[in-house]
C-alpha cells in the first residue's frame, strides 16, 4: 500500500498550518492511502535542536519519512521563508532523504507578499533532498483558514479548488511514478 506522510513545521499550539495539513491527510486517507502526520513541534526539542537523530522519537519520525512514497511538507511563512522548526527537522534528513518520493509543498501566511516563498525558499531546500517530483505547491492566506466552533477546518470558497488541484497533481505524481515537469506554485486566491 502506498504510504503518505505529512510534515507540519509550525511551532504554534493552535496552528492553522497543522490544521490544514491534517485536513489534507484526511482527504488523502479517503483515497485509500496509508497516511501519517509528523507535527515537528511535538518532537522532543532538546533532541531536535541537538540533532540527535538516534533518539527514539526522532528516529521514528525520520523512519516514517524514509518509508513514505509521498510527502506533504507544510509550513507557515516566517520572514519570507519556511519556519526554523521545519528547517531543523529537514536538516536531520540524509542528503537524499526524499529520493524517489513525490512531494507536495504547502505554505500558509498572513500576506500575499509571502506567496513566492514557496518557490524561492521551500522548493530549493526540498529539491536538494533528491525527490522524484515536487508538484505545484499551494500558498494559503491565514485569513482563508478558519476553525469552526467544533474545531474543524473551514477554508475560503476560492481556496478549496486550489487545494483540490494540488492534491490531484500530487496523486497523479504518486500513481504515475514518473518525473513530471516542475510547475510554479498556486500563489494567489483564485489562481
């Protein structure tokens, strides 16, 4: 069975990024994939910051990345780039830690001014880890993500089609197993 892993790199306890990532994980599990979700903020901080990849929790998380056929990498935009927390985890991956995998980048942020960070900050670091393919990423404004009274995700009406498109491209890359051309990210609402 094809396995998919989501990695969310938000340090926030009530993270819109993690909530949106969880939503995508749930959607992908409905497609028949075995799914998992590593919330980097839940890993032991001392081991993470000291690079102790042999600690049990980090070892399990890194093994999950290794075993996955596809990886969703999600982060909030911080200083026009990805979060330092995500980078700390990515730094523990081996040089070809994404080899043979399809990758879906997902970024959230407070302003369209950060929309290009997915292509100019996140994509290059993911590319350096040797994935088979990185599909078009999605940048979602924080204001387009809401949390209902029941704790469920609510996304703006124009955001859902962009998520659908990205998930569709990710599923196609997973199922085809072939190298596809790189596409620019879906940056702005409606486009």
